[in-house]
């Protein structure tokens, strides 16, 4: 079921900063070694390995939105772990056909799934896979969350030049 028409979504993106939720799904909260990512089939992050997530609906608690997005995008039940932080992001003008760019605030949670869980992506993604934290294919967005979570201390955030190649002009932790 489409929540917003493409026209409504574009109008909102051109008018206000979006409030989103992101889920960094790891193989273990105690001793994580991998993260479950989706390969995006559409903007934002077309073709990039990214974390599941998206807009929070009106009156929807953030944790409920995180669980919903995991179920919609991967078909899995997630056990939510700690809150990683709130991030402000700004994607370049032209992103998602928005002439003024896309401005968002994302609330980021960590979570796990059962090792026996079978995942299946929705139409927003072309694949999903467990990736090592150091995998160079991981986009700047989830890489920043991995760094800030403290899961992989030797991993450095993406450079501003690498972020710009992905269309990301700003990614700052605000809380």
C-alpha cells in the first residue's frame, strides 16, 4: 500500500525536513561482526548498500516505525536494541528529482534478527546481504552509524569527498 502519492511525497520533500527512522541490524548485540543491509533499487542511495529505514508516520512512535520499516523492507521481525543517535542529512539538489535537495532528520536504532530469519526485500531494494563492518561497498550513511555505535572502533567515517560522490552533502550527529 502506498502511503503517499509521488506528488504528495515530492511536495513534502520540497517543503520540510523529513523525520525518518533507520535500523542498523547486526548479527549480535553482544559481539557483532556483520550488518544486514539492502541494495537500494531507487533513490535515496540508488545502487548503494544501505540500512533499512524511512519516514515516520504521524503519531507513530519511532520504535514502532523502526519495526515497521524492517518488516516492510526485509520481511523480518527485528528485536530493537539501543538508540544510536539522531542525524541530520542533506542530499544534493536534484536528489529524488527534488530541485532543492532532500533534508532529513533520522533517528537511528540498532537491532537484531533471529539467525534463522529469512529475509526478502521489497520493491525499494534489489537485494539484501550480511556485510562485514569494513566492507568498502557500505554507503556513507550506514558506515557513519556503525562508527558512532562503537561496534567497529578502527573503522573511519567516509570522507566528505566520498559522501559527495554519493550525493550526500551533510551528515551530522545532532544527538
